[in-house]
């Protein structure tokens, strides 16, 4: 462009207007140590003060080279064994929602209540019951929750090479789906995009728990699927049995245990995992325990029962700019999460498998302008 040239990879995406290119700034490194040097490409070479954001006259040509692009979604297929697509994201327009408020439940199969081979866990009425509701109407796919979770829970940065072979470590991922106006023609010019955050579902009938030979993953009295890291022997049976593909395995010693400065970078309330150990989302159990201790201390000091309320937030919820993630005690009918789960839009991901997840979704209801829709 105007005599300046940059060599970089191209990732073709639906919905991009013809004869236009979106260039991402800030990912090229020439001198950044042994990890970052010569990574990416410097798109700032095309940018000028006269045209800092938009410019014309760009020319593109193929070089014949190949470049590996890493994605966190392509290795966790939740399709059926015969390749059919499940209704993972459920949506409708406002007009249809008024006609059928329970559309979300009608788009999937839900087993009959009580139909299970799992022995029910003996909960106590006074115990907390943690749950999460994710509003697909609000999620914009910004990935803030993923970065916040990584920082809060000492999740290792494993790099593109490991991600490219399916060994990424994020405890929550943002899946992106496209809906085409004409499915038969697969018109890529004007698709509708959906974003779906996928953390651990914290299943009541958890397939991961029953296959662990050493009891490293088990059910807590508050409904969490806990991990006992020092029991895990790395069979990865739990990962194979998880239909949501949200468990992560340390194939290598991703954490640096030697450099003293890294100790100050980590959250001291969260264990640092080692090679051969399975890990996953914990609903930020360290924050849960902190708020429980504070509430119990305040109860003793003030002589009255103090509940852990909506002020308790997971890292993903706290960082979400759109307020799409709501966490709380579903045993409290006045909590925000209980009120959201009582809505007709609430549904379970892969509900037909009868895992009874504690994490549920609120189906998307859009209200497009008729003129824009046409």
C-alpha cells in the first residue's frame, strides 16, 4: 500500500464486506526475548498519521507460503457421533418469542425428571448450591472472561504450538457460530454471529466423576465438581468422558517453578499445577471460601446469620463488560442467578445427555429492524 509492504497470514471470515481487509494491530514482535522475537507481523508499517484507521489502495497477492493459525474451538466438537449438529445456541426473534416463550426448551430434547442411573447426592437444605447463568443476549465475544480466568487461576500460557495441537489450557473458551440466511447456499456474505462462553458445567450427574480411578475428581456438598490435584495420576479418563470438552491436561511442565519473580505474579490462593495433572474451572472456589469465611466471621461478630449474596463474583463474571455471566447461590430464590434460571429462556447445553449442569444459558431473543432484515 503506497509503496509499503507487509507479509502476514490471512484468516477468511464470513461477513467481511467485499474488497475490504481488517488488519489487527499490536501483535507483531521483532525484539521481545526468546519467546516473542519474530512472532506475528508488524501491521503498523501500513499505518500513517494521515490515515490511522482507514485507507484505500491496498493490494493483496498470494505468496504461496503456509501459516499455521491456532484456534481454541476446533478441537472440542460437540456434534453427534454421526456428524449431526446439536442446537448448542438457541435463538429466535421477538415476534416468535411472544408466540412461544418456551421456545428454548422446544429446540432440544430434555429427559424426564428423575430419569438417571446416578445416585443422588445427599445435600443438606442449609448448604449453598452454586450455579451460573450465561445470557447469550448480552455476550459480545470479547474474551475478557477468558483472560480474567487465566489471571485469577494461575493458568499457564502454553503458546501457539501447543494450542495448534489441541493442548490449550483455558478453563473457559468463547465458541463462535455463524448462521447463514440461506443454509442451502451457505451465503457467507451476510451471516449472523453467535458467541457462547463455555466453562465447566459443574454437572449434577457428572460423567467425569464416575470414571476417575483414584477419586481425583469428586462432588462437593455445594454441587461443585472438585479436583484434588495431588491425587490425579493423569489417566485423562475424565477428559474423554466430558461431553463439553472443558477439562485441561498438563502434557508438559508449563509452569516455571524456579524463577522467583513468577511467584509474585501468581494468585497465592490458587494451587499451581504440575505436569501430568488434569485441571478445569472451579467456579473460583477460592473466592467462594473467602466470602463464606467473611460471612461466618460477620455472623459471629454481629450475632446474626449473614448470607453469601450476589456480591460474590467469579473472575469471569467480574470482568464481563456486558454483564452476561451471573453466578450465585441457587438455593436462595432471591438471588439473581435463581431468578434468571426461572426464566423461560433458560436451557441446558447438551441437556439431552441428562448431565444436569449447574451452568445454564439464556437463549438469545433478537428484535431486528424489518428494513435491515430485508
